[in-house]
């Protein structure tokens, strides 16, 4: 299917180490060679890099791996296509604007028999994946529930998005990451793991590449960085496995 | 202020040559060092590269210059900030989705005394530039005029966007590029030039870098490629200067 990677931190942090692990799975250590994408938030703005080519030998993935973009919220996805052909408009993360914020969404899994139930009215998909359709439907429901102006209580908005995810899970496998740049919602059907790194920091070894990092050299004692992935990226740390139907909501590195 | 670059072609074409000229103006041969952005359309999808750093020495600009992405429609912008601070959310081109298409917008100029008149309801800006506000307002007007479903006659939609641009021009300098990936609308207040290259192709020399190209080596006899820029990029070709209040609408390289 696909793989997901998310990061949420209380200080702008680069994702070079984790992305180096993920990108290998896009054609080298894994079969997810049908494109990749990554969204970095910096303040209210975000930038997104996408390539319909395999990440393991993409010049764009190579740049991301070695060009440290400091961000508090990152969502990334490597694709093994099932619904929707291999092309740019079907490449995750999908981005839409709602309430003056850029929202990003990435999905791992496959939905079935959803076409009668999942019919967004306001947010029309560009491509033809089940994933983008689900994202558009979520935004529609948020818009209908909370109205045209940005709600004050964004935590309640994300808790509602988790409830909507329960409905989407009824149609198949639905592991996903959703963010507005501040909150990061993770929802699990089958595969989703998370880890929070904070002081005292240690060392970590990537599973997919012969690369290690000593986080004590890269951080300050106040840093809190949470990483979420469909499969653990390191082999010497404890990753929390999420249960079916479980969601975890983070804001700037911290579980809320 | 800023500079604009657009390309529209009947076959997927890379913009490495023209972008190489433009990016020099972002801090080396020109003062537009407050970030840059570029949107490439490939089919219905698009990808966008942005950097709030100067383009002339940006690793991302360097990649774009040497990594030939083939596209039929491209919009790019290098920024010299006036309204809105230097940050990612104020970096052009701005992208929004309407009618299941990704729309991109880039603006050169500065508007004044517009806040009472330009108040978008549906499309809320993320940043605080006059440019993004104008873009959101245009999308609002298109939505109100043509409704929720994608109109069949997209040429009429762009002609209406040109009329809306007449209204925006009343507030100041407004040179702009607007595209849905198929049509590319250019609107001139003060500085906008265009050139269509087709057989028989010749050679061209960049003004801003010691780089020449022989288009006969890069093209087939059927290729039609139009480039639009706030200032000509080459010194040995004839660029058409647009007049104040004039617009030109292109579709896949051809004036329509």
C-alpha cells in the first residue's frame, strides 16, 4: 500500500534523519515506488515537495534528505498505488485551505464501496484516489459543522475529525495523518507507531539505511519531538503501536 | 517590487533556461531576494517549490535549474517584499483549488486603499499580502458568477477574470499571471512582455547569465512555447510589450 511519516515538535526541527529512512522504502528497501510527497510547515505557511517518481533515487528526495528545512510540523507519504493511477494529482499529501490555514492529509490503506456515502459537495477532488476524496469529505464535514469562520477551539475540530475517521474506517483500511500546521491528528486502522523524543536524548539507528544519529548533538534540553510512522524507522528505540480505531492528537510535539 | 515568469506550451517543456535567467535576479543581477516560488503543472496535478530565501543562491532554485521538469504550464515569481513580511505564507505563487482544478496566481506590483473593496468571503487568505487577498477575491467572484460546478466554457471564466483585473488595477500596480493548468491569463499594468517560440527555432542568449541555448536542438517542428515575463529574459529576440490594462489569454502555448 503506502507508508506515512509525520513529525510534530515544539521547536523547528529538521526531518532529514527520518526521511532518509523512509525514502529508502520507496523502491530500495520497500515497494512504495509510485511517488512521494512531503509538506513542511513554517509558521502559517507550508511548502510541499512532490514527485511521481520513486523516492529512493529521486533528485528531489535527495535534496530533502540533505537540505535541513526546520519545521514544527511535517507530513510525508510514499506511495504504492492501488486506487488511482500514478501521477502528480494522485500523489499525497493533499493540501487544501480552510479557515485561512493550509491543511495537509496523507492516507495509507484502501477504501471500498464508499462512493454512495462519501460525496463531498464543497471540496472537489482534483485526482481520483479514495484518499483525496476522503480528505475532501472531512473538510466538507468540518465546514458544515463549524461554519465559515475559524473556530476558537481547534482541539474540538480535530476530535471531530477523529470521529469522522471512525466512519471512514468502516470502508476499509484507513491509517492517516491530518494537520493544519499546529495540530497533528494520527488515526490507525492497522499500522501506525509513534515515538516522542525528549531529554535525556540518546542515539538512534535507521532500519533502512546504515545511518545513526546522536540526538544529544542535535537538540537542546527543552526540545520535544514526536515522530509517527506506519512502521518504526529505528531499531534501537521503543515505538508505541496504535490500536485499531485509535487516534492520537498532538500539538507541537506533545500529546493533547 | 517583484518579477514574474510564466510558460505555456503545447508539449511538456522544461523551463530550466528561462528560470536560470530569472533566478539570477533574486539577489545577484536584481534586488528580488525575498523568496521565490514556481508551480509546474503536469496533467491535472501540479507541484510547487517555494523558498523564502534568495533564489540566486538557493539549493532549491539550483535543483529546478538543473532538473528538467517537463510541464505545459508554469508560473514563477521572485519577490521583493512590499506588503507583507518575508515568510513562506507570503511567497507566490499562491495555489487554491476551485472546481476540481488547482489554480495558481502570482502578482507583481502593489495595491493601495483596497481593504474596504476587496473582501473575500469564501476564500480566506493565509498570509497578509495584497496579492493573496486579490487572488482570493478573484476566486470568490468566479465562484459567485459561475456557481459550484466547473463551467464548460473556461475561456469565458478567464475573460471574466480579466475584467475583474481591471477593477484591481484601479488600486495600483497589478501585473499578474493566473492559471488553472490549461489556460494562462496575463494582465499588465506596467511591465509584462511575451514571446512565442515555434519553428523555425533559433538561438537565444540570457541577459542575466552567460548562457545560450539552441532551441533547434531541444524541440520538434510542432512545438509552440510561449514565455511571459515582467522583463525580457533574452537579448537577441523580440519580446512583445503589453500595454497598460491589456490582457493576453493563452492555452497550451497559443493565444486564444
